[in-house]
């Protein structure tokens, strides 16, 4: 019996000129948007590596001119920079861990109908998103709690974050209730259900909250400005803030009297612009390197956590 071979023809999609035009415009708009987002980081990076005299005059726009690494060598010698870096890493790691754990647990508990007055507690937590007493009462409270010049002043005020709790609660509500009901039938308690059933399921929203919290902790410097006078507790962002506001004095500190005696020395002599650019790269790079690891959870966590039903 002979076999019949059937050849399948690939159908060519007919694209109208209007569709081609819309596609071209879409690519152009998205490319332009990507460039607008990427260029500021690129601009800062190339200026930190370019000749400082050219960078100061705004001559470095699209590529490196007069490549050198002296800016990073000089910044590495700034007193207290690495201590500030360690403080920032510690507050980001500890603060993010505790914030995520608290948001996940409270978000789960606010979905439990057995929680006494759960709607009241949830509304009180959400109300703090819209109302606050202000900086002065906050500072007085922190001082009365002995959280000034204290590392835990960075951590404790941010543990309960209403927005993150709302995200986690909404995500938990999207999880089928049959999972919890089956565990309850088997005799599991509230904590066991949370740790063994819910935690593996809500990892996407926890990763999303971790990104938000880590960026917030890493970039924060106002709490250091208001609460800390001990230089050993300065964060990297606060050091950056000091360098930007005192760029002229830092320039005089780093440069020697003979640094401007020749054109070659002038190209690598520290300026206010070079200080800002270099320290900004140092501060931004760690959080940029961490972000891709959580990105795969980020979109899923936001989409599921934001849609109910």
C-alpha cells in the first residue's frame, strides 16, 4: 500500500502598509523609550571614566574620552566609604528580610476569617498609608525609643509596610482556598499552613516585595540625616549626599597643589562632576546587579497580586 505524502504549504501573512507603518512607529517609540531609560546610567558611567576636565565642561556625551581609572582609585581612598558600604549592605539585607517576612505573614493573617477583628486591624494598617504625624513627632518617638545613633533605627520603623502587606494579602486571596482547607482537615494549624503551604506558593509576591524593600533601604539617606551623628553608622547613600553637597571641599582635599601643573594632571584631577559621577556609579551598581535575579518573579508577582478574582 503506497503512502501518500502531503506537502504543507506555509501561509504567508499579508501585511498591509498601515500595519507596517504602525509596527515601525511602535519599534521607534519603544526604542526611544529604552534609550531615554538607559542613557542616564550610560552617561554617568562614561563620565566617571573620561578625562575630568572634559567631563566638567560637558564634552563627554556618547563615548569615553581620555580613559582613566583614577577617579575610582581616589574614591576608594575616601575615609569611611567602605564602612558606609558595609552599613548599607547590612541594613538592606536585614531590613529586607524582616520586611518581607512581616508583610507575608500579616498579608496571610488578614485573609484568615478566624483572626479576631481582622477587618479592623487591616483598616488601621492601611490608614497609615494616608495619614502620618510628620517628621518632628516621628523624630521625638524615635528618640524616646532610643533609636537615634542606633543601627536598629534603620530597620524597625520599616518592618511593617502597609503597601507591601496589601500586595501580599491580595496575592494570598488569589490562591485557591482548597489548599488551606485540605491542610486544616489534616489537622494543620495556622503557623504550619503558613510555613509549609503558603510560603512556597507566594514566592513571586515575596520576591516583588523584596525588590521594593531592598531598593528603598539601599537608597534611603534621610533617616541617617535625622537620626545619626555617629560616623560609624553612616550609610553609603548619606556619604554620597555629603559628597554632592560638599563637592568643592572634597575637591580641595583630594587634589594636591601640583595636580594642575600640567595638562595630563589636569585630565585626572578630581572635580565636582567627577566625584558625583564616580560615587553614583559605586552606589547604583550593587542594586542593579541584584535586580536581574528577582526580575523573573517581579512581573508575575505584580500581575497576580494586583488582580483579584
